[in-house]
């Protein structure tokens, strides 16, 4: 008898590969265990067992596996089912899903490079093999798995490496460790007993003759009237007192220390009960549960600051009490400490966080905890990739801000949409999905209206604060009347001034980073271009640099025009950096902060700025769309949109929907507490229908109009879109390939094929790009359509000249 296993290899090839195993191995191996195998020219890979059988492969002699890497499956059958769906639906290989799903430490292969862990302390017992590698790393900074096979003189090296990783001796190289550890800022406040202003005199009396302490408390109240969190250092300085005085008040439990900014999740045992829901929230909560009795998916459409998170919390609590797992999905950049802190207070001992800025070790830890269904990983808060974790018993998936386009993965494959993949995952677990948004995606709302999803609405803000008052400022008019200072209208300047006078904070939104998107020669009109991409370079004034936002290319700002030598170079358009600069001139007293890709790199960059804004160390925060994501700042009374027009004019069928969502979401940052907030939107087109809809909060109207257009022009939700992208460094080759492909596809799809077209940015990183788009009506059979596409792809790749062209398929490209 011969025994075989079919395995998934982490490569783009569609099929499974068969390897030979012994009888003993056949009874030990289970689907979801890893094995090391050789593939191609003596390359070693980590593969995943899909099944075990006794049928020899046809057409090739099966090789033996090198060794088994796990004692128990690390991937379960529910996951495999989900992966199969993703691979079928999004037209990629199971291997690509496998590669995306596992933390890289689980996926060793011959090219993987390892290095010594700098934090390794020499007190571990090492085996002979382990010591050989450790020693080799004293002489070479990194080793590939290949090198290690040579050093140890055997092919079965993965377990040795696995042990070394677990003993923290080595790390996998692609892992970049974060050097920066955020500083903990120490703040001080009155303990709850003493926190009300009415207790001041009682408090002073109670201090009796302790004069220093009394003075300190009075100074504290002075600082408190500024309505900002009070740093310990500030209090000490202002009161001119020594640390022991503060300490004695802390010992008396009158004052207490607290910190803003936290490192990774570190449950400190501090918890609070979830909040009592308001009548309206309670009604929504009940209605969600009723909907779940009939529907697998329910949409909670609740305006900004209506308290959606509190409703989620109550649902989560019920599930956790039943011992079920809950997945809370958020767009990557909305995963802020704000929300983490909030959930940690409610569910500290259950909460794990998972996202791409976490180190490999942290991710492996979360994976293992979920695999063992540990209590501390029952509630997972994560970005889209947390869909792939080894859940065994999901009770509920929440997709918050479900309209966000960053739930879609564009590159590399699998090009999945996390919201849609979540619905399938929940189905596999026989559980429910709650989608939440103030501005649902048109598809989602359509599904709800059609009765496919349940629909629950919540149209009151918590505390009955009114939605902000939105004012459209016509800057065409302002320019004509010379009432602009730089990019600020007199109206916006006045509103900022009023807010600052009231000691309130301001958020300004500008969709572009950098200083100016285009530099142009006034003499000949030429703009400096990226040498590798088909785009103009963006001017960043801080470093006097030109940068490409597509490939990262940078060069010093030239003094002369490259084309004609003229010295007259001017800038056009504007970005966050320029707004920041203008603010310094307009409001020299105010502290201005900037939040965009340039200022938020690194694991803590983003949190640092949010922390400062929260602590009110920043008065005006300028930023890109990062600002729109689920942030909750109590003291922001004004939001300004610097220019609404460039997003409206973006060439995409979703531009209007997206503009609406973005503007409503940023507006939602204003006036979340007590007082009604204000929003000013500067535009050249105040009568644009989308701006009108934003200013009157008319989601329904926006939805109906957009839906009509989608119907008319054959877009989702009525049609599916499959987009094919071809890329190659040789212009002619990609051109010929695209034409060939266009002809073949149009013979099958006729007028449902658009293209080949050249995208607005036709070259990125020296690759020329062509697009072909296939529109599929909902009545068409999706499977046979996909099969047709795959057939044509195979013939395309059978042509020798076309084989090197990169061929991407993106299903539901939106
Ligand atoms: P959303 O997610 O809908 O924008 P949030 O859940 O962030 O709204 O709620 C907005 C603010 O109102 C938060 O500061 C939250 O703590 C507060 N809040 C909401 N509901 C309640 C409640 N029932 N009791 C106390 N505070 C609440
Ligand atoms: Zn010129
Ligand atoms: Zn470039």
C-alpha cells in the first residue's frame, strides 16, 4: 500500500500537490498540519496538509515529504472551508490564501532569512544543532534556510528553527522591529470622591493646616478650569511645589495619577461595566436581535455619535457569556487606542488585538491563543487579516465602518473584501454578522432595502446632541471678492477664531498630503515627473523635496525647470503641509498638528498624534481622510473641509458616494459632546448635489440618485465587476498582450467588456499598465463566467511572449 498527502503550497499555482508519506505518517497526519516539502529546483517550502489518501498522482512521481512540522493541526477545517470559498470567489489559488493567512513565522521556506534576536539573553539551553546555528550567526548577520541546511548537513531543519524562534534566539528577517516605545505621559486628577467643583471648600477644609497642600489644590482648580487634562509636571511647576506634596495628596486618595498613551494591550485588571443603553439604543439593540432571528446579516445604520459602539458592547457581552468567540473588524487605521481602551475596560480579560503593525511574535501569540480557544482571545479586535485566524466557535462578527474601502485588499492576492468574506465566514460558523455605519455602502443599504439583510436605524446622537450644522462656503465668490487668505476664506478664519476663543478644538480636512501636488514651470508649463511612474511629483516643503506618492521616489527640489532652465517654478494645488504652514501664519498662538501618512509612520506614530490631540496639546489638527475614522474627541466644535471639489471630481463610479461618506464622517467629529458642532465646507461648487445632500444629511436621497446611476451605467449592486490588470516593463509587449486579451474576451463577453484601457496613471514603478473590465449582470452564472475567464487566461499564458506579463484578476473591484 502507498500513502499520499495532498498539500497546499504557498504559491500562485491553482492545484494541490501530492507527496508520498509512510503508513505511520498517514495515520498521524491531519488536514491543517504543516509539512516541509521540496518543490521546484530543490526549494524547500512549508506546505499545509489538505487530505491524506492512497491514490498515486497521474503524470508525475510523487516525492516524499521531508518532515512533519506540527503535532496538532494549526489550521482547522472551518478555516479551510473559508479559504476555499475565497480562492474560488476571488479567483486566486488556495496557496495565495494560505500565504496571506499565516503569520510569516509559520511559513518558513528556503529563501527565508533569519537573524539573531537582539533581545536574546544568553541563558537558554541550546541543543547541538541549535548551538551550531547560534554560532554561525555570530559571524554572519543573517542566514537563509538554505545556508542552515548546509551547516547542519540535513534537510530537516524547520523544527530546529521553530525552536530557536520560540526560545527567542532568532527572528525571521522581514520582521522589522519597532524601536520607538511611546513615552507614557503622567497626568493627575481628583479622585472620584472629590471630583465635583462643589466639594472644593469641603476639600480645602479637610486639609486643615497643610498649607502647601491647600495651595496645590487651588492651583489644580485653576488649571482644571482650562478644561484640559493636567500633566503632573505642569501642576508641579505652576504650584511651585515638590513631588512629595503631590505624593502625599495621592496617598490621601484626594488626587490620583493616570497615563495617556499605551503600548500594546496590557490588561491591568481595571474594568467597568458596559454602559446602560438609552431608550433608543435599547430599542435598536432589541431590534438587531429580532432581525438576527430571521436574517444572518443585519445593518445598523446609526448616525455618528449615536452610540453604536455601546450597542456592539452589549451584543458582545452576551456572546462572551455564552463562551463564544467574537470578531470585531475595523479598517486598519481606525484601530486606535481610543477604541482599544474602551473595549479593554469592558472586556479586558477577553480582548486580543491583531493588526499589521504588530510584530510577528505578537501575531503568533494571538494565533496560538485563538487556536487553543483561550479566554484572553475570545474577543478579537482586528483589521481585515484577522478574518484568517483559527476560530473554532464564532458567535458574532461585527464589521464596523462597513462602508470603508480599506476593507478591500487590492494587492497581492487574495483580493478579498473583508465585509463580504466575513459574511461567508459567519455562515460557516452558523453565526451572525452585524454591519455598522453612519453612511452604509450603497450595496449594503441596497441589500438591506431588498430584505436580504436586516435593517436597524438609530437617528439620535447620544445625549440628544444635534448633528453639526453644515455650512457650504463658496470660495469662487470669495476669490472674486478677494476674501481669501491663502486657502482660507474669511468665513472659515472667523469660525476657527471663535472656536479657539472658546478653548475648543478644530479639525481641518484636506485630502492630499505634502505641500503642493504639482510644481509647474511658469515659462514652459512643464512639471517634474517621477522617472518611474506616470505622475507629477509632489512638493514637500519641509525637506525641500519632490516625492512620488506611488513609488516613494524622492529628489531635491530643483532651482530651475528641467525643460527650459527657467527659474520661475510655481506650485499648484495644496496639501496638508501647506495648510499647516498657513495656519502658523494665521494663528501664531495656536498649536497645530498634522496627521497624514508622513507624520504617522511606525507603530505608534498615529497614536502619538491622537494622544496629543486628546490631551489638548494640539488646538488645530490638519489631516487627510485618516481623520474620518471613528475618532471620538469631546472638545472639537469645528470641522473644516478645505476643498470638497477634488474628491468629487475623481474619475471613479464611486467618487460621489465616497465623497458623501467622507464628508459626513469628518463632520461627525464635530460637537460630539453637549454643544452642537459646526462644519464649514469650502467649495467652488456649492450647488453640487452631493454637497447639498451632505449639508442636509440626506442619505436616502444620495442613495436613490447613486442607485439610479448604477442601474443606468451597469455598476454594482446590479452588476458585478471583474477587473483584469496587465503589467509589464516593456510598453509594446503589454500593449500587444492587452489587445490580444481584449479580442478574446470580447468574443465571449461582447459589450460587457470594457477596454483594454490605459489608466490615468499608466505607469507605476516602471511597469506599464492596462486594464480590462468585465461587467456581469446578476442574472448571469458567475461560475461559468469565471471559468471562461480562466480558460482565456490559460491560453494567454500559453503564448510565449505574453507569459512574463503580470496578470491580476480582481473580483468585485470597488
Ligand atoms: P458612534 O460609534 O455611533 O459614533 P459612540 O459609541 O462612539 O458613537 O458614542 C459616542 C459617545 O457617546 C461616546 O463617548 C460614548 O461613550 C457616549 N455614549 C454613547 N452611548 C452612551 C450611553 N448609553 N451611556 C453613556 N455614554 C454613552
Ligand atoms: Zn520650463
Ligand atoms: Zn514614482
